[in-house]
């Protein structure tokens, strides 16, 4: 058995179909000393009951008709799977963890009180792990992913060998599994824009942040700089965390051989206000670009020129409602 325990934190919001496919693939991974923490981020649909039904063997995995990656989650795990359910309050109170005693290694399912975004949901899971204090790494894994069997083993080995505080995987498109989504990201320090790295040779010189779909954090990194920043709701939170980690002397890197397939967009299936899905994503990117640039890059003229150009483009496209949504907060 692998000696160092790893917590795998997966956040679900209104997307139980992707989540259970993801978890089935996680159970196939070759690193055997792990425990899953599933944070149910206060979904407005039947996600919680569906995930529990899956663990009990009463809900099948639901695939897209165009999936080429069914083999990564099959054969399915024998059911029922052991799991423990906690409210957020119970999970964060270590004196109330008695439910686990009857099981060897159950899935920990935590229901968040509110949906305060990806970081907040991830932090609930991380706080639970920190209270247990029995791990070496925490792997934040998007629920709209499936993994190769060796993904986690290769990621941990790479992080140890290179003394990394943060490590990430090669992300491939789920619906085009031969195509690179990203090797990580690069920040244009003048404009503050975040750009995917899609050429392997650019990783050593351009890597500024690890994409949050596969985000391995060493315990010492968490102890020094804390949890994910929650002011972004979604997008730029991993960029912020990586900049903070580097500022505090931690190295980050991508293991090219650790492969994770990402559906992309699974976290934004439900939206608020008057925005469609694409508008919602656009507004979050613009808002969070402002927050990030002000925090780390000074909020200088490049940010505001870039935003003015972005707003002019949206006005020409008849998308003034997006500008309103950005400026109102």
C-alpha cells in the first residue's frame, strides 16, 4: 500500500451525472491510499439523493452518447459503497466524526449550507481533511473529469521528486480526447488575461498557474498560505493561489504524463440573474480579472485599457447587459 494518505476533494453542484462518472474513474486509480471527500454544494436539484443512490447501487452511471472514455470508469465498483453523510456543521466539528468509526474507508459526503462557489466548496472538504490531519497531499479534482488510472500516482511521484508545493496534470478534452486543453496557464502581466498553455515546450518558461481541474496541494503549502481564496466564486481562484504560493517560496509544476480528461463547463450548468451560461462565464472572467490584477499586478493602465476594449466589443455585439453585470459589483 502507498504509505502517504491522499484526500481527493470533489465538489458537486447540480451535476450528479458527471460526478458519479468521475468517482467511478477515481476508484480505478493505481494510488491506493486515498479517501474521497465529496462536497455537495447545496444543489437545487436531486444531486445529493442521486449520488447516495449511486453509492447504494440504485443509480446507474449516465454517459453522454458521444463519450469515448467509458472504459475509464468501467467495470463499475461493486455496490453498495460505504459512505458517511455530514452536514457542513458536523463535518467541520471533529467531535462529530463518530459516524466513520464503523467503516474502514468510506466516501465522505458533506452537504454545504450554501453554494458560495468552487473555492468555498473545496475549502469545506479541505477543512475536514485538515481536522483529520492524516494526509500528505490534497487533490482537488473537478467533478466533470475522468482520470487515467495512473494520473494520481504519476502526479504525486512528480511532486515529490521535484519538491513541488503545487502540481497539476495535462488536461485533455473529454469530447476530443486526443486534443490538449491545457498544460497549465500563463498570465499576461500587462493586461491581466489568463491564457492556456497548449505547447509542451512552453511549460518551463511560461507556467504561472495550474488549472484547477487537477490541483494537487502539499500539506505544507496549505499550512503556510491557507485555503483557496473565496472572493472569486469561480475562475481565477487557482491563479490567485499559485501566485500566493510562489510568493511564499513554493514551486509548481505540471506532470505531462498525468492525464485528466475534462468536460469543461460542468460547474456552470445553473445560473442566476438575467444571464445565460456563456454570459455568466464571461462576467465572472471579467470581474475576477479585475480582482486578480488589482491584488497582484497593481491594477494599472493595462487592465483598464483591456477592459475598455472588451466593453467596446461587447457593446458592438449587443451585449451591454454583461457590462452592467460586471460593473454592478
